[in-house]
C-alpha cells in the first residue's frame, strides 16, 4: 500500500529505479486547468480508441492553434465527465499517464523523471511502495515512451539540419509561437498526416508513427547530405523544406514539452 503521509516533492528528479509510488484518488483535479500536450502518437492512439481517423480526431478534439487537447469553458479536459472521469482512459495521452511525473532529457544525457507540482486539493496518495519503473509499467507507458524516443530522435535530426542551415532562431521563434498559440492555426496538413491516408491500415499506432516520421524526412530536408544542408536556403525547393522543418520541429517539440529558448540548450 502507499503511505498517505508521504508528501509530494515537486521538482524532485528521479531515475526509473528510484523508490516512489502514486495512487490516483479519482478527484479529477489533474484533468482541469492544464495544457494537455499531444504528440502524433497520442493522436493516433486517441483516434484508434475513438474509432475515428487522425484528421477527424484533430478536428474535433485538438486545439487548432496548439498541439493540445481542447478544454471546455470550465477548463476541464474535453474528455472529462464530472462524476464519471476520463472517457478515453484506455487511449489517454502520455502526459496523462505520466502524471504526476514529467519526463525530461537531462543536460548530461539520459532521461530523468521529475515530480510535478500537485493540485492543492489532490486526493492522490504518494508513497514508497514501488519504483518509478513500476509506476510507468502500471500506466502501460511502454509504447508511449518508445514513441517519445522516436520523436526525440527525429527532432534531434531537425535541430541538426536547422543549425547547419542557419535557421535555429526561426525554429526557436516557432516553438514560442506554437507554445503560446500565437502562430495561428496549426497547419496539420504540412505535418504529413495526409501522406498516410492512402496507406494500408497499420498494425499499430506505433507503426503509423514510424511511417509518419519516415514520410516527413524528405519533406523537411532530413535526407539532404549534411554538406549540402547549408545551401537549403538558396533555392525555392530548399526554402520550402526549411519551412516544413520549422513548423514540424516546433509543433512536435511543443508536444514533447520543449519551451521557448530551447535552442540555447542545443549542443
């Protein structure tokens, strides 16, 4: 059992083997007044659970100006029903499964998990009944974490190309714009979702993500040899690739929790 007297420790950084546990109290306070950021894998899993296409899912449930779930006028998540709870629990996004943890790429390398600030009226119970790894397993986060790693590797390539092409500042500005919602409607068509429409049904949302990322590589100039990437700005086709790179990197980056100013942290 968890220890109800064990206090939360916001900001505490932990490894998978760190002793830690959390038991949801079903209060719903984590489903309100938050940014429910999404990755393409989250969208694919939601679409599968809802029996919709990814395009339909985004149109109905994703904020048109940010890669986040819509919320109602009372700030509840669009999928939360008072008295009933989450209506998409089996296909809920990674950010919901991770709560009350955050996942961070440490400056020294590797992944660390950090305790989030709890809601002041939370009924969740913190304890030491297991480890962080046990909690991740209980939330069935395996494929979600694999998806985050795949997207993270894709973004690393985006950063490298943006650096060689001299557009890291543009990418950083786009992260700010999509983080704040000031960029206007997210051009989801430029992110390659439409490229998958004619494909044979995928065996799993993870396979769909892999195909999505692979389809995006040539669109974003990631297939251009490094020695030729500085010249991408010199012709219309190359500039079009840079434009897609900036939008894709920004939207996917926000979905992974990148905040404005990230380029200053890049090696």
